[in-house]
C-alpha cells in the first residue's frame, strides 16, 4: 500500500507542476513619488454656482433640470423623470406626499435610464470645463390612475433619488411640485412660493458657497448638504476609496503622462486603458495633470499631480521575465533587462544588483512577513536618475490550527490539531490529528491522523489569493483495537467573500470533498469513505482567524455496528499564521 501511495503522490505532483507556457516579459515600474511627480491629496470640491445650481466635483446639478413631466402615451399617462446622470446610474426613486410619506417607489437600474448627452464642441470649452459632466438621465414609467388621482388632491409633492451603501448615502430631492392643468390636460408644475435660502452645510456646519475639503485617509468621511433657493436638496455622505499609483512615464514629445494605478477608478473612462481587473492606466495632459476619481458611492474627488522635474520615458523601461510580487521566503532573486545606455545601482543593503552575462541579477533580502516590502533601484541616463521598484508581499508559510468537532451521530467530541506548511505558491503539506475527548459504550478510543499534499490550481498565497485546489493524502484511523490506513483524493476551493452582507460574518470560506479508498483491519473492512466540509473564516487580527462550519461523512463498513453510515459534524477553531 505504501508503494502505491508513493507512486500516486509522485504522479499527482508531476501532473500538477507541469508548466506548458513561457512567461512573458513584465515591465518594472517607475516609482511616481521618487520620479519628480508629487501626488497631491484627493479633495472634495463644492460650488454653489447660483441660486439653483450646485457643482460637486465634476458634476453640475441644476435643480431646474431635476424635473418631472407628465405625458400621454397611447392613451395612458406616464411620468418622465430627469436628473443629473453623474450621481445615479441606479437608485431608489421615491414619490413623497406633502406629509413626507412615501406614496410610490421605483427601483432604477442602469438599463432603465436614457442619457441625454451634453457635448460642447471642441474649442468652446477650457481644459477644466472638459472634465465636467452635465449629462441628464431620463426615466420613463407608466402611471396608474389611482396614483394620478391621489396626486391631484395633494397641495404639493416631491420625488427623491436615494442610494445607500455600506459607507455611503446619497439623497437628491426635487423642488416641491403640484398637479395643475393646461388646455384641459393635466400637467406638473414647480411651486414658486415658499422660497428657501440657498446654502451649503459640511458636517452640519454652514460654510461658504465654494470650497474644498482635503482627505488623506479612507477612514475620514464627509457629510455634505446643499440646498437651492427653490428647495431642491442634495445630501451626500461619502469617503475615499483606496487607490495605489504605481507607475509614471511621460511621452517622448513631453505632452502627455501615462499613470498606472490600482484600486478606485476614474469617474470617466476617457483615455483609460484596463490592464487587469483592478489595474488601469490613464493618459493626462502634461500641462494639466488632473482627473476625477471615484470615492465611495461613485462620488467624484479631484486628483491632481505636480511635476517637479524630468520624468522617465518608455524608452527607459526595464523588463523582467521573473518578477516576484508574492513569496513565502525572506529573500528572492530576479533578473532584469536594461535599456541601452543606462546604468543601475542600489542605495539599500537589502537590494543588490550584479551582472550575469547580458542581464542584471537583482537580489532582495530581509523581506518582512505580513507586509508589502518595497525594494528600489536607481537608473541613470545622462544627468537624470530615476527610481524603479518592486513591491513584494511576504506571507506566512506556516498555519497552525486548534479546534473542536462534535460528531452528532456518535455523540462524540474531538479535539483537533493541525499544521500546514506552504512550500511554494502552489504546493503545500499538512498534518492533522483528531483525538476523541469523550467515549461511548461502543467506542472507547477514536483517533484520526492524516498527512496530505495540496496543490493550488492557480499560484497564490494562503489567505490572500483565492484558488481551487487538489489534494492527495494518507489517513490513519484507530477505532478501539482496529487500525485502518487509507489513501484519499480531494478537491476544494478557498476564496474570499465579495458580498458586504457575508463580510459581516466571515472574510473567507473553504469547501472540500475527499474520497478515501477501502481498508481492512481484523476482518472488518471500510468499504468506502467520503467526507465534505464547509468552513467560514473570520479574520480577528493579522495572524489569527476564527473558523466555524459543518461537515458530513459517509462511511460504509462491513460491520454495521462499528460506525453509523452518515455523520454530521459541527466544527469551530482558531487558525494562527506564522
């Protein structure tokens, strides 16, 4: 059996580790803040342009365009709502009566909206004006006669667009409206009386008509209230979204900058190229490096840059075929291909370069666990020096587990111990030991030990990158005076939750299914064994995770009195990464 297990293990490892592709060259990024580019703090801008118009970032909100019309379509009346498109692509649209009670609600999705573009001709707008969004969203819906009759007798009503997310709230309410008639036909008009004072409030304090608020941290929030003279009202509660500016180059003619970033995206897709799911690149005019980036809820924040000197060009780009951005090791080695006429040096003892034939060998050391380690090199071309870098995250290779399991069918409690060791970004070993802490009349001893090899289908780090995996293992079970050894194969997945609702109870989840071959001891045979587990992981600290979940086991034995065929397990435990 041992030879069979070793042969199966060798075959499995060989199949998992065969690479059928050649790695392509990757660019080594220029560190923006060390290459004469100053990244200014994001800022929330507001401006009460006049008694009816407010500008938030790049969105112009004219309360006169926040309107509702009544139209006749094929003998049935319909509402036509209008609002600034930049604020809402999806929302809850609510009609309120004069007492503030909701009388009708519509769920608005992007596909329900028509866009009325506002595209001034080139040459008729400045660079700053070209960033503004003045497009109008239009939503049409049929109206029931009962609702129309109800509105008919109201002194006034209004509608509000509302959107609430985890850390964002946006409310935009129209002026007070009423139903009138024109040429014998019903029509909706704005109330001209009951004018209010146009004003701006920030965090419940009245401020001037124009201003900016700088934000430096994603934990800082803004509460904005803007009111027009006609009574239209905008309320925003938002904060920054994280963004990492990774690379900067300037075009050879010096007219445009290309900025590579990860995280929150620009509000406009103009001049934006998607590199990966989260990585994007934007081109900006070198003499006006400004764009608007999305805060929480898509609220625009102004992002500016200040060029302090010469910037690197693409012709100075260094490439590599073995860049490392994640590791379990404290040191790594990479090779670099330098452009012609460039020299390279290091100013850090933990980052050293040496020549290896036509290429440069880059050795990085003292990588600290649990964080991104930035290692920098300096390129020199003529009189200019530029910084290139690689950010490497070092994960904990070991994972210890302490837990408890209750087997409901047998009414037995187990203590669990486990140790996982990740050899590479794909391959890992694990040892688990389960010891029964209680006894029954039929079972006085029950111990399970399993040694297994796991292989991720995509390279990545434990509790950092999601992946499917396969496993092969040897399971040893002592049951009274019986002893069974079984070879098992398994599949599973470990991934993070993306739902904000599920993130309140867990950050990761893992499922796995294992099938074990038969085994015999003292004329008693385990014909087959299948196990399935589902676990949730809640991160407590950087190194500790609390886990809990359910498992099910289906076992077929020649002696039906040994163990029940179906067993449900309840699990909980603590994982420690080190």
